[in-house]
C-alpha cells in the first residue's frame, strides 16, 4: 500500500448496518440456498436477478445436474491480474482468498493480490465496508494504477457489503466493485464476463462523458473486436484473414489494459468467439455495435464466419467470396495433411468446447458428444446446429456426471475433458487429454488452427496399448473400499456407510440452521 496517500484519520466512518443473521455461524460458508437467501435479505436481489438472467441454470436442477467448476471468482481474478496498471483486492473468507491466490499464481500470475480480512464483528456491524474503503483509498495512487478492482466473495456478498458505495473513483483511479459469489455465478468462465462487462460499462460511460485516452495501438481500418480469451496467435491469424476485406482485428476482450476498452467499443462489429459473454454483449449493444457468433474454425466455420462479417458490414460479395475461397482452400489443405481418425468425446468449462469439436469433426474424427459447462445462447446456435447436423450430441451446462456417462457410453478412442473426466477415462484404460492445458492452449482459427490439434490427438490415441498394459499389470489390485494390496480383503459395509452418511447429513442441516 502506498505511503503517499495515508488513510485520513479525520474521515467520518461510513458505517453500514448489516443484518447479523445474514450469514451462518459468524461468516462461515454455508449452502448455496442459505447464502442466496441471505444475500437477497441483505439487498442484493437486483444483482442476483441479473446474474440469473445472464447466466441461467435450471432452477429445478439438483446438485448433480449442474456444472462443476472451480470457484467462479478465479475467472474474474485472473482477468484483473492480467491487466496492466490494475490493482486487485479481494474480500472474503481467508480460506477462499488463500485458495484463489494460490491457484492464480500457480497459473502464472505475477501480481500482488490485496486482501481485506474480516471477523464476525466487522462483518455484521459494517466495519468491513469501512476497512475496504480505507484500503482502497490507501491504494489509489494514479502514478501506479488506472483502476482498482474490488471483489466480494460469497460471505461479503451474502452479508450485503455495498461496494457500490465506494464511489466511481478515488484520487483519479477508477474503482470497479463486483460481487462474484459461488451461489450466483455458475462457472469461473462466466465470472470473466462479470468483470469484463463491468469495465466495459465504466469505459462506455467515460466515452459518453467526453474525450478519453487514445489506445497505444489503433488501426486506421474498421476493426472487429474479439470477445473471449484466445490463444495468442489466433487474433493475428484472424487479422490476416480480415486484411483483404479492408478490416483489422481489434482488441481481445477481456483486455490487457484499460485504454484497450475504448478501442474495443470503437469497432465495426463484435465477434462473440466465446458466446457466453452476456454482460459484455449488453454493453456492446448499448454502444450500438452489431454482434456475430461462432468463429473462423475449420473450412466450413471460416467460410460461414467471413460471410457473416460481410453480411453484417455490407461488404461487396465478390470481395468476400475471394477471401472465402482462399481461406477454404488453405484450411482444407491443412486438414487433409493432418487427419484424425478415431472416436473422441469432448468436455470442458472454458467455453470453446463446441469450436474444438467442430475442428475435430472437420479433421475426420467421430465426435459423438461435446459437453460444455457454459450455457446455451443465441450466439452459440450456429455451432450447435452445425454439430447436431453431423450427429453430435451437444450438452450445455454439462455436469461431471453427464461427461463421465458419455465416456462410459461411447467408449471413445480418446476422451478430452476436465481433470476428473480424464482420471475416470484413464482408470478404464482410455487415453485422455486435459482440455484446458493441452487443447485450448493451441491455435484454433483459420488455416493455422486447421491441423493444429492432430499431432497431440494422434499421439494420445497411439498410447492405447500402453494403457492396456498398465490395466493388465494392475488387474486385481482393488478399487474403492478394497483399493490397494491386501492379505485379507476388506469387507464392504454399505449399511454402515449409509447410517453415518445420514448422521453427517443431519449434522450439516443442523449447522446451517444456526443463526438463520
């Protein structure tokens, strides 16, 4: 925290009286329903209603019918940590903050994460809000920061900590306050949109109010803003495809710098590469920018995407056709040079699962199932329709149980999925690859993306014999209660487990009832 702006000892405390019963057991984590009800009682209904509209789930779904993702705040935290001249402050339970910062640094963050701790007393008396405001005022140094992002995690959100009262700026530094509760946002991918949308909203209001700082790099050509995180080479490839049309690739949202938000808003069209960025799309629509879905993936996807660009901007059809023909030939050449033969199931929570499935199908693979933790939107319709027309079952808001069931049903030659899906597949001697690190971290767009997956996919499927050998070697070792090597095999006691599971469930419900 900078010593240049010490907290003022004369500032009158901004005490906010919060309901002491808003959170269970003095700030401990509780069930989603309990936390959600507490948040509504504490005045957060408008935020939760907006999240429910932007990131819908089936309200009747049970705990095993919803996507399993890491803490959603991981997504928004990563977006903030990647931005230059941006400070990040978290308000939440210490265990949550520790886990989030550890995971962020594990994935390569090199930024300090601010933390405002709380106790039962500071939480329910409103002192926590004063502590957050004091921390922000001490951190708001315009020499170091363009913006400070303050994030309420589950417990402060459920308690109604009012970040909107922090103000729009302090010492000329923008203040972005967001609530990212696990009981309101289904996946960490959608939390990226929460922060991106909040920053776009702020930037749009700045543009409407008057002149703003020019971006570091700005094309003289009309631009296409790219919505959704991508492999670094993909925007370059897209720019090369757009150049013959007299267009340029604009910024990628989420951006890496505040000034890029202005350039993102100042575009000719927005390409929703990741179609679930609903809050961001709201802001672009409010700025009068047209939106197109899908992406230039594979020969068919590239042709359809370029045509959509041409139709939206009213470009001459002969010019569009010339670019399409060139790109289709290049994509088909790359695909034919690197074919993929085999049955593959695809699942993940990044939001690009449908695009990967399209590329695999065009590469020659049989893809019976693709599951994504993100929701169905109008911007994903083109990809869904293309896949379904080729016999692919597309599952939005896919749960772990559905992804595992697909592996068991289709017995693929390769399973692409999240860590538990990969683990399940390998336990059945099925080669598998982790989607996030090994698939989404590769180019997908245009000719560069065509064939980019083939090497790793074919190598993984070629390991089937090794998996069979390991399965045969460990045959009879035992699983579940009998896992390991035993002289006397343990006796399974299902009645015992059922009895104590019921006792644990009763204890949990009794604990949640305390303070409600």
